[in-house]
């Protein structure tokens, strides 16, 4: 079993929540004595999309979303030397500047941490069934979904 003989599970935190996300919680979850680099990505609600002003948005998810999130995380752990990984996504109504998603990965070196965190957020956005309902300031609305759904 080598270095994994301590039954070390690098997936420390995966959650979909209807409450505000905590950067401190995510950062603390990926703390690891063997990690030399930690990369964190925070996706926030911006005030525009496609040239239109956004008033607010709401995220909703399929019941399988957390299971799919775990599948994505397990693939990142298999492909990179991950010491610890965390991902949380918000659902419900969010305002401009609210954190919609936070992912963090710690690895022995910074390059690996950056690459793994990028893979994690990209795959999460494309494969986990979470939908974004945007309400624009002009009253129009739009649904944006996960790529594979």
C-alpha cells in the first residue's frame, strides 16, 4: 500500500449547501503536513453575463449532485498527487459577490495544486448537475445547466 497505508482519505469535504460558504472552513479542511502548495478557487456571482446586467441568481441541483461531485473529486485524486481536497457549492438565491462555489486542493508542490484545482472546478462545472437560474435587471430570465445534463 505504500504511502497510503495510513488509510488517508484525501477527500476531506464535499458539500452542497443552502447557506453561505466559508473560505476558512474549506482552507482548514485541506491543511496537510505533507502539502507544500494549496490552491483555492472561489467562484462568485458577478453583476453581468453575456453583456446583460444580472440582478440575482438561484442555484438548484439534482438529487445525484453530491454523488457526482464525489465521482469528480475521486478522479482528480486518482490523476494528481493530492494530499487533501475540498469542494462546496451553494444552492438557493445568491446576491452579487456571494460565493457560489469554493474548491481547494493541497499537493506536495504548487504546480500540482494549481493543475488539480483547475481540473476539479472545470469538471465540477461540466459534470455535476447544478443549474443556475439568472434573473437580469431587464426582467428576463435564463437557465444555465451542467454540460452533461
